[in-house]
């Protein structure tokens, strides 16, 4: 069953594209900026957006089997890596920090379900 990881991949790609256009979609809820991301934050967020766009597209179009499972594993690693980065980094807004960690762990868990579905 590949519809779940492919759907998650398409959503990830769309999110990555949206952060390329407007970095504050990522940076504001994560407590990294206000309504407009400062240039250094915008650069970093866009880099993460490129990663998410590429990884999401890979999940959406990879052939079923090892290629799809590898793309999903890369996504899980990225999500959990994001969560760990936020957990270990200072943030002036503890609620935003918890939210960012929760989003990373949550997407990692969803993609784990996608990986399990792809193994069927």
C-alpha cells in the first residue's frame, strides 16, 4: 500500500515549496522570527524547504519497493533530526520550541506509518 507515503510525500513537497516562497510559514511558528523572517533565518528555512521539496517529490514518485522505502527513511531521519535540533537549541519562546519539536516528532511518526504501509 503506497498511497499513504506518497500522500505524505506530496504534502511535504508542497510545504517545502511554500517555505521557499514565504519562509515565515516555518520560522514564525517555530519561534525563529516574527511575521517576516530576517535574511539569515530566511536563507536557512529556504535550505530546509529545498530539502523537503526534494525529499517529498522522491516519496511521491519513487517506484514501490526499496526506492520508496529509502525515500521515506530519509524523510523520517529529517523529521527526527529537526526535532532533535530544536530540542538542543536555545529558543526564547518555550511554547514555540515545544511546538517545533512536536511537529518534527509527529511528522516522523506519520512517516513511520507510511514506511510500514509501504512494506505491505
